C-alpha cells in the first residue's frame, strides 16, 4: 500500500522523500535537500503540500505538544 502511494508521487516529491529516508529517522532538512539536489524550502514545500488540511492541523498540534513537553523537561533538568 505504501509503495503504491509512493509510485504516484511526482519526481520532485519522490526525490525529497528518498533523501529523507536515507537520512534516517531523525534527519536534517538541509542535508536531505542537498542530497536531493533541492533547496530546503522546495523540499519542505513539496512534502507539506501533500498533506490534507486536517492531517496538517493534527501534525502541527502533535509537534506543538512534543515541543512543549521537551521544553518543560529541559527546564526541569536545568532547575535540578
């Protein structure tokens, strides 16, 4: 199922996704963009525009929650 969806991607989208996949689970957008021979803005934009508005909103919320939790943890560690 995932492969079928990937096959429907444009060439630019596929290059960005391939570079990100090789970069590993945690990766730098700048490094992935350079590997795909794309600029960072193009790489992020080509993946971002594929998200539905609902999925995009959910991801924004999840990321905000994780950033907030991470920040709180760092404050606690610094206070200790």
